């Protein structure tokens, strides 16, 4: 497993565990972005819960899966997006309108693309999930 992008590692591990029907998975290493993305996935009912555990190597996270993820992954390169371009990227990464989420890093924090549209702010695309 490549350790260059912790967010990509976490999302691919979650996706692989969902595909084979596991109820939970353990992922390491974690970062602030990973924690924020896991909170968003939990708020949108893609995962049930997660528990952060600390150790000397930066910690790990236990994720309780709900079986609601069809596909998830990072968006590389991390495209810059303006407040009027979300629709274009939604068509590229999501299977249908109003189905799934795109996670965006904005000046107001990491949020779902629908929240960024309602606040009228752009940012950088991080990940998608549906």
C-alpha cells in the first residue's frame, strides 16, 4: 500500500472492505483531512461510526461500515472549482443528479459540494462517494 496519500488509502480500503462485506476496517495512518472526510461520510450515512486510536506511529482509526457505499475515491488531481462549476464535476464523478456527494476543501473548511453551492464558495475537490 502506497503511503503518499493517506486519504486515498483510507477511501480505497473502505471501498474494498465494503465490496467483500466486512462490518469494520482498521486504517492507518490518519490525518486532519482524513478525520474531516470521515466525519462527512458519517454525517451522510455512508459509514456508521469511527473511533480514533492513538499510538506512537500517528494513530489509526476503526471504521464501522454500514454497507451504503457503492463507490468512493479521491479526485486526482485536486481540481480547483468555482461556485458555478460544481455541476460539471458532479456529472463527471457522480452517477446521477442529486445522488452521492463530492467532498470539497474550501476557505470555510471541508464540506459537501451541496453546502458549498448554498454558501456560494469554491474550493478544491478532494473526494467523491455514492
